[in-house]
C-alpha cells in the first residue's frame, strides 16, 4: 500500500478544509507515516516547511511571498538551474555556516558546467546569505542558493534569457529525521540507475538532474523505505538519492570514487577528513552491490541528512549503528556544531548585529 499522497499535496488546507492563508506561516506536511498506510512506523518522508520573512532575489531582499517567477521562466521548462544545499548551525560563536565557500565554489562550478554566467560572485552571494540570516533573525537554518535561466527566451539555446539568482533560508530539521540519525534507516537499491556522465554531469548540482533522484526516492518511499541507493550505469554502488555512501569493510572505510558518477559531496569530503583524523583508513574504490549486504556498517552523508547510519538494505539486516559509524558521527556532529577546535575553520560565522555585508551587496546588486 502506498502513502496517502495527493489529498492535499501542498498541505495548504487546514483541518476545516480551508486554505491556511499567508498569515499561517507553517505549511503542513502532505503525508505523515503510520503503520496503516504501509510506511515503516516512525518514518517521515516529508517535513513541514517553515517560512522565513525574506528571500534574497536578484540582489534584493524581498518578502517570502513575493519571491516569484514568470511561468515562462526557462528553468521551469527545461531544468536549467544549479543550486546548493548548505546548513547554518547555532554555535557558541554565533550562527555558523558549514563550509560556506566550498558550497559556493561548487555552485560556481555547476553553473560553469551548464554555461550559466552567474551575475554575482561567490563572495557576493556569501555576503547576501549572511545578511539574509541576520535579517530573518535565524540562528540555525538550511540555506538554498539557486541560479536559473529566467524569463526572456524559449528554446534550448536561450542565451538571452537572464540568469536569476536567489537565496532562501529557513529552519529545517534533519532531512531523514533525528531518530534515523540514532537508529539508522532502511534503504533499498533503486531500479533507477544514477545519471551517467555519458549523458549528463553527475558532478554538477543541477536542477533538471534531480528528476533522477526524485524517481529513485519516490520508488523507495512508496515501497516503505526511507532512502534509495542508486547504482551507477555500470552497476556499481553510487550514492543515495541525496547523500553519498560509506561502507565499513574489515575495519576500513570504503566509498565510491568520483568515476562512479557521484556528486562530490561537501559532507563526504568532511567525513573522510574526520575519519582519517580519527585514525581510520579511507579507501575510494568501486563497490559491488553485494558489499552493501556484507558490510559491517553502512552510512550516508549529506548536508540535509547529515550523517545517517543505514540499518537495513534490501531487507538484509545490518543492525543498529556500529562503533565506527558512531565515533565518526559524534566527531562530525561536533565539527558541524562548532564544538571541535580542529575544524573551526570549516565554519563561516554570521556576525549578528553588523550591516557591513548588506552594504556590500546593495552596491553589487546595482553595479
Ligand atoms: N549526492 C546527491 C545527489 C546530493 O543531492 C547530495 C546533497 N547535496 C549529496 C550527494 C551530498 O552532498 P553534500 O554533502 O555536499 O550535501
């Protein structure tokens, strides 16, 4: 049996069946899990989206509801956009954005790979983001920068359609849930293969490419699993629908290489560093599907999900999170939350109370 998706897909209706209205800034999720609808108890596939006050859109701070686009925007039709998923944590030193410049470097690289000329530098976007967090009064949030081809020209070589840039921030809990981080998730290998470098660019974080992840995620969610694991076009293990994957094999950490069509995850790189610093050997190599079932431990890493253990794959039981996963997860959480001295340079602190970045951005936006 499937989820009860579709009754009020955007969760805009309240219990009385009326639209929630803009004054109600919390959107309700469209499906809640229970054992009756066939979804594993405790599994949540959707989360309420909490709105903030402002979004940065083409150089301006605009009210959340007014950050809109034309229906003939190129990106809406062809998926011509690139984006990032970043997190800001509430630390002792103030709100801190994890590996901000690394994420924005990847945004810039994704844009370049798809011939999108960004009208703002990564530094300008970084400054706008910090000011946005300040103006929204947030201490911890998810950050979604997006650059896409906007309205102005249709067809596939629409060079004159402008590139729009937006940054939205909002509070967002762990993508696969806090319980999942403690006890692990159930995952299934997808019947969909990860996009191949022969046809698309796995290294880019591009909007249209996510149809692939959505197919895999939907299939696994409808079958009652929390996450999908995709194989690459050769049949080797690639990654989750929105996370990289690690296995523990004979005490060593193994993760698929760049040539296995992975996204070069910022969390993956960070976790590899943390694991090596803890004394573990980390090997990047092709992983056969059966190794998922034979592994001592398996976990996923991603900005939205953070570090999530996997306790079952394709109905093969791996069990509660193992010791190596636990140790790496604990240290990684310390790094994210600014509790690990050795990783403090991964954090970009948002100085609360200063308006310097705002000044820089308004100049950049009007230049
Ligand atoms: N793979 C895919 C397909 C993703 O969408 C993500 C999330 N950005 C990841 C891996 C993990 O990347 P990161 O650690 O940079 O969030």
